[in-house]
């Protein structure tokens, strides 16, 4: 059954709205988009420029997986957005930046914010907040962040935002449903309960990740350097693996972000 998507003119934050609605029982796949947000935010509480003309979408997700598997949603949703942009002919220069961004021309095109909560029945759900710069390129750069780029900067012909909203909404719900089914089947079939949540999509994800094989710096949430080395892989738990001079370092997405070293 097709999931519902509502579009409003303005709200504070679509993620905040859906966290409230999710706690009250909003169903899996329900989406809320806004033309403009007055209190949009990204990962780690960074302000998200939510000017009209860009894609501002949140989706309630209740996949049939273990609560700990929700940590894989940022990668799954990012992959879904990338693939839908590719299907529309808009992803020629776009890559996925570990763990949760869309990246092009050394700039940030969009981001995914996953927030988990429990509803009034005690069930765990997540809200996926998806922001993509479509017709407007934010000028403000968050502390330690990347400058922005928009789809309009990358492509001569961009569909209307409402068309993109509906396409991305459907793609994310379908991708999450498929991921959950495959994860359950693979674990049951192989008897490998310890398989990480990214295992069903890992090869596809790695095929689109920026900076693999390049020298990068791992930064802590407050911007301190944690390590520098070659970005070798992302494992099936979503952790970045760096080969450094003093050995291999593994970073969970909650504890680090990556930046490329200048050539």
C-alpha cells in the first residue's frame, strides 16, 4: 500500500513533528515535507538551512528489525536517495559521504538525520530526516562543515521539488522495506545473528562512498583530530576503517566524521 505524504508550507522541524506523531502511533512510511522550516537541524544539532526551494522531508520508519539495527538506517536511506537521484539523471557527480551525507564537487548536497524513539505502546521507531539542496544553495557553513552545493548547480534541468519529494519518499520506504526483509532472511538462512545491519546493502553502499582508498582525517564531534590514514572500507556495522601509520583504526559513526587530506 502506498504510504501517505503530506506537504505543509512551514513548520519548525519536520523531524520534531514526526517524533511527536510517531510516539502517538503514526504508521510506518508516513511522510511529512515542508516548503520551509524555521528550526531545521542536522546531525549533532547543527542548524540546517531550510529555505524554500529545497527538499525538506521526514519519514516515520518502523522496519521489522531489531532496535539495534536502526543504526543502519542512515546508510540505507542515503543509498535510497542516491539511487533515486541517479534514476532521475541527477547523480552524475554525487557520492555518499560516510556516514550520512550526499556530496558533490567537494561540497555538501544533502544529509540524512536518523532519530529513534519509543511510542506510547513501547515500540521502537525511527524518523529519517532528509534534506537535499535543490534550487537554493545555502551560503552559511556550519562550524567544521563543508560548503554547500545544490542540484541546480550540478544539473541544467531539475524537476520540481514536489516531484522530487514524492519520488524520494517512495524510494526510501521501498528501500527500507527491502533492506529489512533481506536482513531477516540472510540472518535466518545463514544462522549468523551477528551479521551487521548494513550487510544486505554493504556492497552497493561501498560502490558509492566518497574517498575510499584516499588519505583522510577522522575528526571527533568537537572537531579534534582522532587519526589520519587511508580510508579502507566501511564494515557491516557501519564503522569506518582507516589504515594508519600506527595500525588499523575503526570509528563508529557516532564518534567521528571524515575529511579528505589535500592532494
